[in-house]
C-alpha cells in the first residue's frame, strides 16, 4: 500500500535523496522545510527530475515542516543534529501516534567528522524521549545522499533498522526494502541506534579517504532473508 511520507528538513541532500527513492517506489512524498516556499521549490524540482521516471507530479509536494507532516503516515527526520531537539519539540503534538523515522547522525565537522555525545545514547533514543506518543524507529543513517539523489545510480547497501515497536519496525523495513538495491536488516532495539549512527561517521571518513560514497553490508545473512 502506498504511504504518504514526510521529510522533515527534506530540502537537504539526504531528505531529497530519500524522497527520490520513496517516490520511485510509488509513495507520495512531502518535502518539509522551515520556510514553506523552500519546501515547495524543492518538491517542484524533484517532481521535474522524476517526471521521466514514471513519478506523477502530484505525488511530490512541499511546504513547511508542519504542513508536510500533516497528512503523512510516516515521517522521516533529516535535519542536522544541532536542530534535532528543537525541531522535534516544535512538531511533538503533530507527530503523536505517527511512525517517526530518525535518520539523524550526531556529528560535527571539525577537521573531519567527530561524534557528538548524546545524553540519551543516540539521536534516535533522544527522539523517542522527546516524542513519547510517537512510534520512533531508527533507519537510513548509512545511505549516502549523493547516491540516493541520482535516480539512475544503483544503491548497494543495507539499511539497519532499530526500534522497539515491532509493527512500525516492520513497516519501515518493508519501505527500506522497496529501494532498489537495498536490504533491510533488523538491527535490534533503540539502544543499538548509537552504533548505527556511529557507523556513518566511519563511512564519512572512508568516503573522504577513498573519494567514494560508501554504505554498509552485513555479511552472513543471505540464508536468513
Ligand atoms: N548527507 C548525507 O549523505 C547523510 C547520510 C546519512 C544521514 N544523514 C543525516 O541526515 C540529516 C540531514 O542531512 P543533510 O546532509 O540533508 O543535512 P543539511 O542539508 O545540513 O540539513 C537538512 C535540512 O535541515 C534544515 N535545517 C538546517 N538547519 C536547521 C535548523 N537550525 N533548524 C531546523 N531545520 C534546519 C534545512 O532545511 P530548511 O532550511 O529548508 O528548513 C536543511 O536543508 C543529518 O542529520 C545527517 O547527519 C545525512
């Protein structure tokens, strides 16, 4: 069944990249921004780019973050970590009961990527603390925006999914698995999110050294999926 997926902070490369892949998979996407006009512009550009790929323009909309989440059954959070808490607090009541997928990596750049110490343990656990009435899941942290943004580029990566709400996790794993080339892996409860988020910092460093856009693959699961 097609979902309506909101991208909070969706004007950035990761949000536009994930929106690209969700739209290609047949879902409706809503690009959210602090400024409604920026969300609308990003949606128009994305719709134009995907017009030749069988995506109807009316399946890609944009607005401010509150407008974007209003009709969504899945909300993906893709703001910088510095904006994480304030953004979620501002949307808290709108996100009640929704599946909220946190893809935020607590990282700062200071002569290379460095992890930010998160008191809750991880950005995803922080989201669960801020949004006690939402169904918070961690996913998509390890997918490079540069690859996602090119509708013709193959994605060759696993998506590690964390969370305690089994039904919500299954929904997000199915969504991840619809991205061509992606395998979804159940990475356990929310408390393991710190490792998934931390892996991205490792990948950013590897990307810099190899001038590549890397992802992760978990070995040894081919007989179990
Ligand atoms: N880039 C990647 O390859 C990648 C891969 C995996 C995970 N991630 C994670 O995904 C998230 C988004 O990454 P990105 O590269 O797309 O980030 P980004 O471009 O720096 O930020 C995304 C959007 O967040 C909004 N934003 C910026 N500052 C904000 C603030 N102070 N308050 C509220 N909203 C703010 C902006 O949208 P508006 O100005 O339109 O509001 C911006 O376009 C990050 O947490 C990152 O760690 C990124």
